[in-house]
């Protein structure tokens, strides 16, 4: 049985939003062992609005299968039940160097680094 992998991008619905709201891409950031064993995963939402911020990481078109340049909004880290996964992964994982940028932005967002 397959499970989401760290660094993959999935289309997800967000809890608390109307059922007719648009699904959004999200980057899986939780560890693979957790993704395999738990009923939920940890994700970062991705937006096509490319506004720069210390907690945003630009993902270029093609990265992880994205069809346009987008931003990973690392200040909005969320835990989602796997039932909120609609489709994915888009296409492989993001590059390790991009994942390192995401990790740094998460640390900035939660105050570990400035």
C-alpha cells in the first residue's frame, strides 16, 4: 500500500472550509515513517499568489509537478487527516535544496531562528 512521501505535493481540501471550496496543493513535510503509520500527515499549503515573505518559499513551475510558479506558505503548517487528500502525488518530490529552504522557513515561522 502506498502512502504520502515527504516532499511530495498533493491536492487537498482544507477542514473547516465549505465543501464547495476549491482544493489546494499542499507539500507533505512530515517524516515518511509517520506518513506510513499515522492516519494524518503534516503539510504546508501552496498558493499561486507569489508574495515574498521570510516564511514563504518559491517553488518554480515543474517543481514537484506544479503547473505554475507558486509559494509554499510555511507559516501555515497544518496536520490533515489522510481523508483530506484528493489527488497526488503530482510528480515525484521537490528537490532536496528546496526542502531545506522549506525547513528553514518553518523554523522562522515558529521562532527557532530569525
